[in-house]
C-alpha cells in the first residue's frame, strides 16, 4: 500500500520482521561469547521506544503549526544536545553546559532559519515539517563536533599547562599562547563532517536523500536538498566549535594573561 507521495507504508509486523535482523546479531554474539546480547537488546528496545515517542510528538507538533510550540520543541532539543555534548569529554569545568547551549543555539537557529527562510523559502519559515528535522540534523552533528572540540581543548590546557605558562612567562599574550590549542581543537571538531562530505554519494547515500528517493522524489532534486543539508551542517558545526573554543578560552584565561587550569577537573570514571 502506498500513500499520496508514493512511499510504502510499514506496519508493526514489518518492524517485527526487521527486529529479526538484530536478533541475528544477538545469536552471533551468543555463539561467539561476545557478551553483547543484552546491550543489543537494550539498544534495540530504546531505538523503538524513543523513535515511536518522537513520531507521536512530531505528529502533534506538525498538526499545531504554532511558532511557540515549534520554539519550545527546538529549545528542548538544544538543551538535550548541549547536555549530551558536555557529557562525552573526560574533563569539564563549571559553566560548561550553558556555554555549549549558547554555541548550539546560535549556530543551530541561525543556520536553520537561513535554510528555511532564504534558501528553501518555506512559508511560513517556522513550518515545523522543515524546522524540526533540519535543526535535528544540525544538532546531531553539531554536538559531536562541539564535544570533540571541547575534549581536545581541555586536554591541551591540562596536559600542556607547563608549555602554555612558559609562553605566557616569556611575554606571550593569552591569545598567542592559546591560539595553537584552539586551532587544533576546532580542527578536531570539524573532522567528522569533513570526512562525511568527502565520501557522500560514493560510500554512502545520506538519510535525507534516501528518504526522498524512497518517497518517489526526483533523484536530482533530492541531491540538491542533500547538498544544502551537508553545507548547512558544515557551517553550523564550524560555528558551534569556534564559539565553544572561544568561550572556553575566555573562561580559562584571565585579563592578566594567566591560565586558570585549576578550573578544569577530571570526571569520575
């Protein structure tokens, strides 16, 4: 059975059959004594529950088509992404979460509004069918870049403390002493999206493009949308990584050109 745009509808029975594919992986794990059966089962269960919950919520949000509801959902998404981003690094400092939120909020919202209002020209620009999925793709990739950037930066200021302080003692400004660690951190944050852009369409077909093709869209039009999405993600990831690096720099260096490495603390194992 197909819907109005040509996509084949899936029932819960079809999902049950797909579950068997995960079951095969569990059987292999059990046979080889890998010990992954419980983790696979839990991951599969969480996947189904979380995605079904999101599906029902989005159905409700799409039906409302209200800017306040869209803004509320977007804010919750950014809060969740911010918390996830700062939980991954092995080090942290006080106030890191709101800095991550500010970085993801600015980069995510500016990029999303630019795409919906200027490039795609959705009317109205806050239409949830566009804003929520696009913001979700931005945050999913942006939090990874921000997390890698933060981890690299805090590691550099902890492990290379003596080197940075020696440069400061020899007359370097705080910016001169921090510039190389900042650049390394931003580069690390950008690695995943750059790697994805290098192989997109060759090694893998991205999810948005695949979804449009499965719905019967013109492949060339689907490609155009995917190009916009890849560039959108690259821009947002770079902005969020740079913003986070600068906010961390402002927090850890005083106006008197001193490194406050004592603010960085290791997370419990």
